[in-house]
């Protein structure tokens, strides 16, 4: 089962065109507004590479411990 953070990341990226790089993902989520700070913080930890879609972004998030 997906955790709440994964669901919030997918919601934050709804409508985004992929492939997209780290900078584009951050810009899109920031420009949308209303995104929770912890989701933006998580997106900020993504590696600098291209992502094929929201699921690729989610699996690239570091594990929370």
C-alpha cells in the first residue's frame, strides 16, 4: 500500500508532462501552489536526472526512516 507521501507526490504532479528533469519537477510542483512543504522537501531530494512519469518520481524518493 502506498504511503500518504507517495499519494501526495502523485497529486502534486497531476497534469505534468513527462519525461521531465529534477528542475522541471520542482518548478511544476512549486508553481502549482498548495503543495505541502514536506512534499516539496521530498521532491527536493530527488536525483538530478530525467523521470519518465509520476511513478518514476515516487520510486526515486529516498526512504523515510
